[in-house]
């Protein structure tokens, strides 16, 4: 692997007002000397825009943070950003997220996840044109959903992932294929990261733990799918960010193959907790932490507010990451305890909403 020094660099982060993106930008400003971060985000209303605005307000406190409001599906906007700011490292986190929403609004996924990612790849390719600043490393978000209904667990990046069970998963698998083609054709070092159920303060309201919290706080009943027989590799956001920052600094090597052509400088890793939690246990801990933080009253009757229901289309019963490659290459394994992570979320929720 080739070392990529992030100090004194210009780093482009797409989806910068998003949950993972905003946390990454904060971390870069904490740890990296003289960094300039260019953030792109379309600020869409897929969920409460106030959350995105609050995250963005925090980032804007840094004088060298430059924000561009717009979509990566806008080729002119992407090309202009690359021409104007010449980023040396690109982290593509902009995407239309969510499995269930892809059934309702497929257009959003085609636009952001396919056309948008293509625009980023093309801009990275042309950064190698004469007189430009070449992109040293492209890091992009994939997803655990690419594993579809694979029966073998834990999920390994060596597994075949040719049977997606949602359009969202299909777009993420497509990103990996597109990145591989560009790595091969243009020798662009790229690393894909398959995230496993990321949670934490100021997270995405469409995620189950956030939706559960909203409903419980409003005295509504929550539905627990597959009668609670789901297991998820819940990964705390700080662990995800630690993984991304480590990956950014090590790009796949550029190597010439026996045919005299470049071997694609391409890699894909899982980032997950390697410790799947039963959904019922997860919800139990969440309810206890919501009581502890004062979001719910001390005498809250949790049993009366939960309903066990069948599986939803596009969902999978188990997500479980084999993170051995991440440990081997980056000396890192997510380790935040579920209760600690949910406690931080509950305390944030109380401060932000109550």
C-alpha cells in the first residue's frame, strides 16, 4: 500500500452534511494539519433538513471549510469543483440511502448513486490530465446490503455478491464495479467501504433506532420486523470514522502486471462491529438508555409499545461483517460497546429535540 499524507492537502467530501460525512469532516479538522475540506451536499429533504443544517453550521466554523450546495449528479458542478479546488483525496459519501425508500423512489437512486458516482469517477480520471492535480486516493461508501440474502456469515469481501435484494444494494454493487473499471483503465487508486448499520448522535432519522426513539417519545407503538429475529452488526459512528481516516491514508499500490498493463489499484473492505446484536436486545438497551437520559419517563411501559411483525421486502435477517482484512491492513477493529453508543445517542436526542 502507498502512504497518503493528509496534512496540507485539499480533501473533497461529498455528502458532507450527512451523518457520516459531517463526522468525517469534524475529525479531519481535529487531526490533520492545514487541511482544506471541500464539502458537497444537495441538502435534500429525504429526512429533516434541520439536522443537516445543524451539522453544517458546526463545520462552517472552520475557516478553510468550503461548502458547495448541489448534487453530484450535476456534472458541471462536480467538474467545476475539481477544476477550482484540485482535491488530492476524494471521499464519496453522497448517496441516496435506505433500502425501503428505493422501492418508493428509484429515480433518486439512479441519479445520485449511479450518475453521481460516474461524475466523480470521471472527474478523478481527468485530474490526471496534463496540468491538473492527480487524485491520490478515491475512497467511497459501499454498503453491507450488497451481500443480499447470502446465507454464509460472517460476510466476507471474498464472497460473491451477485444477488442484491434491493435496488439500493444493486446501485452500491454497481459503484464497486465502476470503481474497479476506472482503477484498471486509468490507474486511479480506489477503496470501497461496506458499512454495516451505522448509528450514533445526530444520525439518520430513517434508521430503525432513530425511528423507534421518535415513536416511543410520542407514545406510539414500534414494529419490530421478523418478530425480532433479526441480527445487525451495529457500528458506532466514531468507529466508522476511525476506519475511514485510516483507509484514506493507505491507497492500493499501483503495480504493472505481466501484460505490461496496470493491475487495478483497487480494494474493498467491510467496516462493521463483527458482533451482531439481536434486534430485540438492541431495542431493550435503547429503551433503557432513553429512560436513563430522560427522553422517556422512569415508569415507561416498554412492553405495551412494541409489536412483533413479519419481515419487510428488501430486508435481510442477518448482517455480520468479517473485518479480518481491515484488522490485517489497518490494525483497526470497531469496538464501541452498544450500550455506550446508544447512551450517547439518547443524550444527544434529549438535547436536540427536547
